[in-house]
C-alpha cells in the first residue's frame, strides 16, 4: 500500500445503512413513468440528485450568486469562497495533496481533452506511443486519436480478453517500455470491470510513463484515492456522482500542472495581458479560462458531502450486491450473453438476449417504467471486437433496491414472452 494512501476512511459497512430511507432524499424517485413507479437503472449514464444538492444550488443562487475572483463586494467574496471551498472539498474527496491540484472542468470528457491538449500536445512527439485499453469510452479514445493524427504519434492498446471483460496484462511491461503515456478507465461502463489501476500505475511509473485515470464510473461509487493510485491525472464528472451536470474535475500532479501550458485563453487564467503577449496565472486557474460554473461546484460540494455521509465502501458493496443479484437471475435465461467479470464486477450489468434486440428491450421496459440503456454505450470498438452491435445495460446505485432488481427481471421476462 502506498504510504500516502488514505487508509482508514469511509469504512462503514453495507448493513449499517438504511438504504430505503435514503430514497426519500431523491424527489425524482417518486415519479411515475407510463403509469408505473419509476425504476431508474441508468445510473452509469447519469445519477439522480438528492434534495441536499438541489437545495445547495438553489441556496447559492438565492443568497450568494456573483462572479468569482473579481469583485471586492460581499457577494463576489461569498461566491469565491463557495467555489474555492468546493475545490478543497474535491481535494479531500480524492485525497489530493492540495487543492491547487484540482481543476474544474465540464466533465470527464473535458478533463481528458484538457490533458491531451496541454501536457500531451506539449510533451509528445512524432513516433511516440500513447497506450490505451480496448475498453475505453469514446471520451478516452477520440481525443487521443485527434492528437495522434496531429503530431504523428501512435496508439497501442491493452487487450480485453473477451466477454469476461478482463485486461490482458501479460504484455503490459513490454507495452509500457514503448509508451510515453497511459490512459485507462478505472471501471468499464459496459463490462463493469474494476481495473487494478494502482498496480497498473505503479508499473507505468517504474517505466517512466505518465498515467491518466478515467474515474467517470468509479468516483461516485467507490473510494478513489489519487495518492493511493499514484496516478498523474484523474478525471470524473459531477453528474454521475449525485452532482449537477456541466461540472467535472481533473486532478493533476502539481509538478506536472505547473510545467504545463494553458488549455484555453481568456479571463481568469492570466496574470498580465498586453496587446501582443500575456503571462499566465498559476495552476489551477491557468486551466480555467472564463467565468466558471460556480453553482455546479457548489452542487458538487454538496454531492460529495452526501456520498461521504453514507460511505463509499458501503455504496460500492450495495451496488455490487444488486448487480450480483441481477446477474444471478439473468444467468437463468437460456442463451443469454452477460458481459463482464463473474467475480468482483461493479454495480452494472450488460447483456444480450438470444431472442430480443437490445433497443426493443429497453424501449419496452420503459413502457413499464424501467429505465435501462441500450446501444453501444460509447464503446463502439469494444462492441465490434465482441461481435455485437448493441447491449442492454442495467446500472445500479445506492438508492436502488433489491425489489427494483426483481421488478427489472420480471419486466424482462414479460418482454421476452412477446418475442418468443
Ligand atoms: N458514460 C454511459 O452511459 P461525460 O459525458 O464527460 O460526463 O463522461 C464521459 C465518460 C467517460 N468515461 C467513461 C468510462 C464513461 O462511462 C463516460 C460516460 C455514459 O456509459 C454516457 S456515454
């Protein structure tokens, strides 16, 4: 274990939480859809928001709203305090060394594009290799393709072994020896695989390879400790962690951030501007041009408080328990293909039925109030490798219940009867 990792944190167990009572915090869970109680199983796409987050955003707009870092007036000071307070909260949540290592972005996608267009564009040269995995979301693939085409760099991939969704790490050291940067997902949004990112980043560090972790599917569900993982960059989205849309986070190791060129130009990111030249602000402000999403940061702060009050260990165990229950029931269906690892998967399950198309299934489940996702899940190359055009995905969160898993299975059986 890395000595800087946060060890004793958030160790509350699954059994000590009243999961059903937590549902009352989420107004949207009282919705009915097509005349049925909503069963929301599309949490990997976006989570729902507790009233604590909604109230925090409302309170900010009703009492503190102004621009940040600019005014000398009271409201601007309050807004600045709220914004920088949120930055500190994120630093604590990720166990970052300091809040200067936290950049606010629009989401995971922007975090990855930021690294590609700053550190990587500055440091990588023609012929350099960027190492990815075959299970990356398009957000962690397309920015690297654009960069590679621009500078003449090469892409290499850690292979996925098959339907079990494991990374084939047997060639990792050889691949790292040829690479300058490794960017990989912590949890796969299609397979539910939890990748051993700390082990992989340690091997990358030994090979002198800079690491980027896509924590879109893990930050709201599990303990994500940047010093424990010992990565160089890590990014996530607020909207998947009970926070608002339009706000996200990029963590960057301080030494790297300080040496990096800015991302976008504009207000906030400068120290002094002349007609022909400018000097830039220090990190993280150097990477946050223009008026930031202050209300989003305030909402994210409330969301992270909310998640830590429950406990991330307990949340992860709960998610896993629901996914396991769903997998056990799904496995009883003849000819079903379930993707992802048999053991240790995160709280989501993706599958293909022999007799019903994924999109038809999700459409008909919606008629019964069950929200699923169907399609390629922004994983087109992975699905092509697996030989499927689309899967149906159920993704769980702490406010889902066992009764909802059973309802999903019941609806699935009902829909199948229409096809066979
Ligand atoms: N996956 C899903 O339904 P943004 O859109 O920037 O908040 O997150 C992008 C992203 C990046 N990496 C991973 C692993 C992701 O799962 C996602 C978003 C959603 O699976 C929408 S496609």
